[in-house]
């Protein structure tokens, strides 16, 4: 049996950062929470990494596009100023563009 760590995000694109081999996309996901008697919405930004053909497709995304991204979760560690730091990377394996440019 294979063990997996995966994610699914449906959200709006905030920014796209493209290099020659990889594209990073910042995607907003909203979560509702109760604060006293009122409901509030918190926005969480997720940085997703795209490689190969998906990187080319993701490079064409624009701010406000509604996307559906699936992929795997990868944990990394590195040394910085003598301390071990940990990071979680979201590596895209699927990309669907639901609507363009903030249209609902």
C-alpha cells in the first residue's frame, strides 16, 4: 500500500512568478469562522509549485482567475543561521481553470 499526502485547492490566483523551469502561483482560499455572534471570512494564501508542462500552463494564469489545483505535499528541511528550518511545499499535479479574471 502506498502512503500519500495530497491537497486540493479551489481559489483565486493572486500572483504568478515564472522562471525558465518552474512557476509559482499564489492562490487564495477562504475559510469561515465564528467570532462571537458574527461570521468572519479568513483568507489564506497558498504558494503552489508547478513543473514541466503544468508550469507552462500555469504561466498563462492571471490575477483573479478561479482555479482548481490538485497535487502532493512535500516537506523539506534546511539550515539557516545554524537552525534547522522546516517547510511544506505544494507540488501541483493537476490544474483546472474554472473562470478567468475574477468573473463568477
